[in-house]
């Protein structure tokens, strides 16, 4: 939920500041920012599943991944982000990346709509998307294509856009509060962020349980939004977030997101039963940092630079010839 709200916040800043990106510029940069590093992680994971698949532990959760021979149709679905498919088999966390990429296709239009309307309409748009998602969840075909989920998560992007537009007024309000009130607000936001536990939302069979799923995730999103506001208005928060080790982790956080589970799968499949579990966990931690840094340095950054160059070439007007300039 933090990922979705923060994406809406960051991606809308150029438009909020009066410098919206052309659609194809935005799309090309987004593809090279997100999709290309993702392809690298998926390729390495599919290779591991091809050579090492099988049941190696009694953990029900862990047996969801690399448990069977590679299904190449499933690989194709991972490449195209099409339909509902098993996102656990190769890299468990990427279910949220699927939604991120789908919403990115419509984000410029969604951002334009929110910014064209008065601020109070942001809540109405987010609520409307949530209600529509809740209603459409009864249609099996739409559920298969994950349309209700995408609409709901798009509502969280709207929250991020609203926070970006109102960040100055929110800062002015927050900075005038007493320190004790700021601490209470921070504690409340943290509590909301931690509220939506799986124990509350596992059962989707009843109307109440389904409604609770939306309520719990909105609680988490609102807590995330509050923490975002606090982070850019609290000197203490900013000091922590700009501390070099934390700042480095933030820069390579997308690579950490992509690779941590893949590294864990390799370590478990290669070492479980031969090496103590505590040693596997420690090795996974160290290798995750190393692999993520290498991915950030040699895959993520070059992909970002190339995407920017490609989008700049496409958006730049054609140069006039010397003869034309002379005339």
C-alpha cells in the first residue's frame, strides 16, 4: 500500500509543478525504470526454477515457489502481465509490480483528471473507484483480469496525487502543531499502517469479510500517506532517511524488492538440509544486499539512463538542416 501511495505522490510531482511529461515520454521512462530490471530478475528466477524445482521444505508458504517444472505459458504471462496467474511461482512479491505497471498505462490521464478538479473531488474519485471495484468483484470474468483490484489500487494512486498537490498546505498545518500532537499523529499513522493484518482479511467468502478487506487496506494506505507527510516535515525523520546507509538502501530499494526472494529461493534450494537454517538466513541477507547493489549499479541505472535518452530523442523536435537555417 505504501508502494502505491508513494508512486502516486512521486509520479504526479512534475504535473503538480506545472511540467507534465508527454504520455509517451512518461511511458518509455516507466518501462525502462521498472520493466527492464524486472525482466532480469524473472530470467534468473526462471532459470533457478528450471534447474532446482522441487519440494525442499515442509513450509506450505515456501512450497508455493519453484515447486514444479517450469510452465512456459506461466512465463509468458509473467512477461505480458496478462490475466490472473500464479505470481508466487517465480518471485512472490511481484504481484504488486503487476498492478504498478498496469496502472502506469493510465496514470497520466488519471493524474490529469484529479488535478483538473478541486481538491475535495480527490476523495470522491478515490471513493468512487473503491466502490466500483467492490461492485465489480462479483463478475468472474472481470476478476480473472484483475480489473477490480486494479481499480482499487488506482484509488491509492489518487491518494498519492492528492498528497502531492496539497503538500504545501499539509506542511503548513503540520508544522504549526505542538510537538506532543505531532507524536500522537505519528503514532496513529503507524497504527493505521500496521492495521491490515492477514488474520482480518483471509476469508473472502462473506460480504462482511470482503468489505473488511477494502477497509483494512484503506487503513494501511491512509497510515502510509500520513507517514509520507510526516517524513518530509520532520527534521528527525529526514535525518534518519538521509543517513548514508539508509539513503543507499532507499536508492537500491527497487532492486532489493526484485531480488530478495529470488536469492532466498536459491539459498534454500541449494543449502537446506546441508547447512543450519540460521546460516542460510545470514547468507541470504548478505547476498541480497550484494546482488541488489549489483542490479542497481549495472542493470537499473543503465536502464534508467537509456530510457531517458530514448524518450528525449522521441520528444525532441527534428533538427533543421544547415541550409534550412541559412534560408
